[in-house]
C-alpha cells in the first residue's frame, strides 16, 4: 500500500470526546460501566439460551448470535476508547486504525442483516406456524447465520478499502474511533466517489432491509389481528415488540448517521450519535429482550435457582 502525505506515514491522533482531564476521568468510569454491562448482559442471554432446553429454538439461536455480535461490536471500540480517556498519548497506528474501522463496520453491517433475518423468523413463526420448524430448522439457521456474518465482513471491504487508500492531509481524527466519515473529512481530494459507495452500501443494508422489515411486519400485523384469542394476540405482539424496539433504535440512528451527505456532518453531533448506536445500543439489546420476554426471565430465574441450590 502506497503511503502518501503525513496521514498514512504516521500514527493517527484520536481527539476523543473531551479535552478536559477531569471530564475524561468521569467519562472513563461511565463508559467502563456501560462496557461491563454490555458484556455481562449479552453473556447472560447467550448462557440461558444455551442451558435452557425451552430456548433451543430458531428465535433464540438468532438472538444468541445477536448477543455475541454485540459483544464483538462493542469490544472492537470500547477498549481503545477507554484508553484515550486516561492516556495523554491518544495515538493509534495506521494498521490499528484500519483494523478498527474494518471490524466495527463489518460487525455493524452484519447486525443490520441479522436484524432483518430475525424479522423473517418472526414472520414464519406467526404467519406460518405449522411450517416453522421445517423452514427454520437447525441446518437452515446455521446457514443463515454463517451467510449473515460472511456478507457483513465482505461488504465492508467495498468502502473501507477505498477510504484507506485516500491521500489524507493531516492525522487528527475528530472522533473517539477511526470512524469512516471522520477519516473521509481528512481527505486532500474530493470524496464524492467514496460518498456514493457509502450511500449504495447504505441502501443495500439499511434502506432495503427497513423496507422489507416494514412489509414483513404489516403481514404479521394482519395475521395477529385475525387471531381470535386475546391471549394469543397478546403473546404474538409481545414476541415482536422487543425486536421492533431494537430495530427502531439501531436502524434509526444508523440511517441518520450514514445516509446524509458528508457536507452535512457535524463532528460533535456525529460523536454523540456514534456513542448511542455503537456503545449504548449493544447494552440495551439484552435488557430489551429480557425485560419483555417471559421465557428469558423464567430461564434466568431457573438458572439462578440452580446455582443457589448447588451452593447450599
């Protein structure tokens, strides 16, 4: 790779969220707490989905994938973010920056695809219940999950590679991570082509999935309204409510972040938006699913009860 100007020949400097040492110390403990909550919450969801036989279903297989994905997602960002809160040296090497950009985008794009797949799972479960276990059998779930991960990691190459080859004038990234838009703002040349590529990828993994999810949930709504039992309708709504909440939070912030022209981006606002969908959302996902899901809460209580009994 040919390195041009001072950007690719030296380390990058991540400016972070604040220049005030006292504020950085407060932010360190805040985001460390969020990171730990994310690791614990998602690990618990994976654990209960594995140990409780009642949760050995396609829905919880996909949910476990989402939890593992969120652990990887936040881990690709949080350790370096926490380090720059405490250290005066806020540099990151070119290879480190490239790796961080690639992995957090790959994992984010994988999550976009996985959330769409989870909507399809709910559609089959509610609209075609008699064929659910045939369509969403274990082999199919494994293939779907593998395809989702592979697609996310391949798709991100399309816009990460061109960005890393740009000649950059400067090495100060006004962000707490090597974020795609923040790096593009350092470019010495026009980034119109890069912005078009980002827009096309955004259409593929954000707008099209959101449209398909909307169509799917319209079909689900029609089916639910035809259910005569109040209890049946309530249970069907409950299984969809958690997923819809996660979709709204994740897709809403991601679309607002990546589907705007580069000229309209404000560094400070983009950093706050990134904090929400990169750091906070992975923490919220297990809370949303566990608080609204009787099966997860029951499995968790059962697991805790077994541990307490063994200790006694």
